[in-house]
């Protein structure tokens, strides 16, 4: 008897676990629908009508995880596991990999963990035929790419892709913080704006993804402060490793952050460190000695523990 188990299901995707025997059956069944995919963890990918079936290598066990994503995915998965009818819809982590390569818009942000420098948010539009190009040039999570590579490759991406990018200066960040607005509300509003900007340019896009940073309920509550709200948004953690549009957005956001930091370095003739480490604290102390506290406040997120440590000295 075949051993397989439904793992997860949500509104647009179901994942099952298959042993080697079932894996071969499924692969043979979709043989004429196979599409090229050189992803590191992909065994095979097939497209049937509007459904994408992807088998992932499992480095921690014997069984293989297979996802069914897109319109009609539920009935397609049911062909291989009747127990899909018994599972409640929930959202838990699924295998990483660009399982949706249809036309899409995705957004991501950079700078929220940096004591010094702005927050940069970007939404990017990716068409199906763009995905192979993004893979070929090595686009992935910006945190897995060197800053030098991002600085070199992104100008080419800005010419090729449609995107919307906005930044929140630390002066504005501090003003909002003083009003009682938390970082997640700021991010939700920024994401909503860049998504709306792109959806107005590409109203035909149905798949919209955000790298998840807060619950969906809170996101829409925060975004409701704007007059319009981007609808049908799907939230996923590690979104840049799941959707090419989020990966592209993360790279452009990082590029924007780096360019703004370059401008600040040039303006003050310094080399501003990233993050919120003791190295950043040491830089901050020296900067204040040279340029004064009021000037420093224009660069820093004043609700960070780093600033409290500076004040206590």
C-alpha cells in the first residue's frame, strides 16, 4: 500500500508527501506536461491548465513534498490523496522554491533592522517569461546576495522590469513613532502604496504577494488608514524564496537602501555601518562628536535600544 500524507492546504495550494513509488506515478502521469526548471531543490515541475505541480527534494527525510498550486489545485491533489477533504484549511510553512511562476506582483522591504538609514519598500511586476531570466542572473533573496552584486546588477533590472519603490526617511520615521505609530503599521502602509501603484499599471495581475511581517488582520487594519487598499494579497514568510516578484522587489529595495546610504556617506564623509551592533554604537558616538546630536537624529531610528544606550552615556 502506498504511503502518502496530506501535509498542508490553503486557499491556493495543497502539499502532499509521497514515497518514491507514488512520486514516480505522479511524475509519469504528468510527463507530457513537464516544464523546465533548474531550481536547486526541484525534482520536476509540471503545468496542467492553471495548476502548477512541483516536486521538491527532501534533504531531511525519505519522502518527497509535492505542491499543487493554482486554480483547481484542490481537485487535482485529490486524485492522489482523498484525505484532502478531511483537512481544515490552515497556513503553515511549505517547501521553499518559486512554486508560482505566473504573472505576479510582489513586495518586500529593507532597512527595518538598521539603526541608521531609511526604510526602503518596493513592489515588482514579473511576467511568466521573465522567471528564467531572473534565475539565470542569480536573483534570489537579497540577503543571500552580496551588496556589490546588487549594485552591479540592479540598474539592468530597473530598465527591464516595472516596479514601484518608496522610502521612509528616519526623520519621518521618528515623527510617526512619536505619534504612536508602530513599525508594522508603517510597513503595511508603505507596502500598500507600492502595491497600489503597480496594480494601477497592471490591473490584469491576479497574484499579489507580500513578504509576511505581521498577521493579515493587522496588516489590513493598518493599511486601512489609506484611502485605497490593495486587495487579494497573499502573505508568506520568506516570500523572496517563494515568489520571483518578491525576490526581485527585495533586490530593488536593497539597491535603493544602498544608494541612499552611499549618498549619506558622501555627504558626511563617513562609512555608515549597517545593523544595530556595538560597531554601530561606536560609529554613532564618533559621529555625534563630529556633527552633533541633532544632525545624528536625522540618520537614526530613535526608538532603537542603540539610541537609549547613547543617551545613558
